[in-house]
């Protein structure tokens, strides 16, 4: 079964909730998982960068993966994030992390190293050949420092069988159109940018891996579903209702923004591990005001 048939629609890159002592808050994580599934989302991504993976140790990651599978309990597919800039280390991670129940592995392109397009291709080829699960490319040049070009994406889609799709977060709409135009039929293309999801659906994107959808699961999912049905009048209405929220979610840092929202919703404590800190008081007040007025 292709990733396109499994993971179309709304996916959520979930946070890692922490207690006030900075330990992982599994009770809050369970509450969050129930909240977003009951809101109608189609799949969950655990241990993406929204989950503060750079500040989680290996055992915490293993425990979070296992807990997430148990709590989700096959209600929706689960994608596991395993990415980095050490190709050989990632291949070892595939053997050491409990990914047997995963629908796919989301792997951000190598950060900081700034490899050439050939280096990016060989990196993903090596991962795909070693991984027992399909690989979902994550292109987020604003974080990694290097764009995965449309040509490299299409080359991977055509030449490497275990590359199942891409989370595209380049903000380059021309690149997005090239990928949609040239992709093979099986290849999943989802947005990695909440604010661009609605127009990207009009281009033919299959959905999104969203941050906003964990604070607004039913509303964001309704927008995505409308867009997938090419009902863009309805999709646009839902999109504009959330437009201010998109800004607040990312104005200072992700996941500080979404944690600020989820705190106000009573789901988590507003705790992050350094070097990321909670939203400033002025932005948190704007979050509170937005939620008070949101209908």
C-alpha cells in the first residue's frame, strides 16, 4: 500500500509535553492524542522537530514511541520522526528504535552540513535501502540550511522504491508545482506549512503534516477535507478563521507557540526544555485573546 493511500489528509506533528520538573508528561501526551484523534485528524507524527527531539535522550524517544503506539491503539496511522546529518547513525537508529508499527519514517534532510543535491540523494537512498519502513522526505530548508530541489525529490521518487513521499516546507510555490506536476502516481506530497496548506491543496497536495491541527484539530481538518474535495469556498472560510493563529504559532518559536495554545486549552503545562523557552507574556496574552474570541 502506498503512502499516498495511507497518509492523505491531516497529519499532526505532536509536541512532547513536559511536567514542571522537565520530565515527560505522559498523562498530558495521552490527553493530547485523544484530543486530536477525536478532532478527526487522519494520522499522527511523533518525534518530529515539533516534539523537541534535539533535547530528548534515546531512552525518552523509545518510551515516547512505545507510549504513542499504545495510546493510539491503531485508531490512526503513526509516523515516526528519525532524522539527522549522520547517515550511518540514522541507519543504526532504524535497528534500535521500535518502529515496527510505524506507517513510515519522516526524516528531515541533513541539517548544518549543507550537502550537495547529490549528497542529499545518496543520503536518502542509503536510508531507504536500510529502513524496513517507507521513508517520507522532510524538506525544511529554513531549519536545515539546504533545500531539497524539485529535481532531487522527483529523482528519489522515481529511482528509490522505498521513498514514499515528501513533507514539503520550502515555502517555494514554484517548486511545489514542479513536484506535483512530475511526481509518480504513488508518491505522497503533503504540506509542511500550515499557512500555505489551503493554496497547496488547490495545486494537488494530498494533505499536510500540521502544527496548528493539534490546537484546532476539528477546524483545521475541516479546512483540509474541504480542500481535498475541491470545495475551496468552504476551505477558504476555515483558512481565514485560523490566519491569525498561524502567525501566533510561529512568531517566536515552534513549538513554543503551539504549547502556548495547548496550555490555554488546559491540555498541557507550558514547559519547554532549553534552549527553547515559552512565549513572551505579550504574545501569550494574544493567544489567550484569540482563543477567547475564536468561534
